[in-house]
């Protein structure tokens, strides 16, 4: 059974201020929960309609489908919801390629970018303070477990870039150099900007080199690529160049 206090806590975790206050975030669905259970993240509570998870019995609550619907934020039927503790921040590792996000607001975009970092072997993702919280339930859902394998840091991005001037900082701009013909350093920071406005003026001043994915279409109505799509193109080409 789910108590009123548990329901209140779970529903409050939709908001960042309550996630920060309680140090908890939500994971829903069998696959996502199993991925996080197998990681270094610590389980706080598991609410499930089926006894199929390898989780401590003392932290597992068997509930009905009706009770699960009361605490779930998903439209499609799931079998479980879990609360995990938000881990303590780690030291930022700057070896190899680092992806930095300047004001990315859409949870789906951030979740997809985290998955892309996982797929292309980028272990460090740096997010500006105004980027959507990586523990937002929609972000977590979109990562499909990749949130456990990428180190994500929320930083003062201008200060972070100023403190790491020795590392080349590439920025995605419409007026940048053709990315496909560019020679890129192995150790670098790739900065991508806000969905509507791109990289901010403050961050633009700290960029070493502007790069761009060339547009092949002659249709002038297509102004830009989705930030997650652009990330996929950049990371794929960077890894291709490094391996060949």
C-alpha cells in the first residue's frame, strides 16, 4: 500500500526544488529501473506490481495497479516506479571530448543528448545552470538508463570555460566553419546552445573556433537543426575522424 505521505513525496519530485531538498529522483518502467539498479545509484524505494526486481526486500513495496496509477506520471501502463538517491557531485574529468550545453531547456533533448554521449563514449557532460535538470523525470525517462553511465555536471558555464582556456572550445554556430572539413583536437569541449537562440553572447566570446554542419538543401525555410540531432551529427563525425 502507498501511504498519503509517500504519494505526496513522489508527486513533489516532479519539481526540481523538491528533488534537491529530498535528494531523490524518479525512475519509471521495468527497463529503466533495472538499468539504474545495476549502477552505482542507491535505491531509496521501489513500488511495483510484480516481484521481478533484484532489489532489497526492505525497500520494495508491492502495490496494486490502481495505486501505481496514483503515483505514475506516464500515460502508458508500467509495472513499477522507483526512487533513487541523487549522487554527490564528482570531480569534472576533462580527458578526451567533453560536451557542454548552454541553456538547453527541453527535457527530451537533454535525455537524448545523454544517450548520445553514452553511445559515442563521451563520459563528461557539462550543463549550464539554466539547462533543464538532468534528474527531471522526463529527462531520466528519455535517457533509457544512460544517465547512470555519463557524468553530468551543472556548472557556471562561463566560469567553467574561463578556467579551462587551455582546452580548445568548439561552438556550434550557423556561421561557423564547415565541420566536415575541419581538423579537430582529440581533447576539446564541444559547446551546443539553446534550442531557439543558440549559444549565448557571453559564451560566444569564450569559443576558440566556430563550427557548423553544412546545409545541403536549397530550401531556405529550414533554419537550423534540432540540438539533439546536431549533437548526433557532431559526435558521429568526430568519432569517425578519430578512428580512420
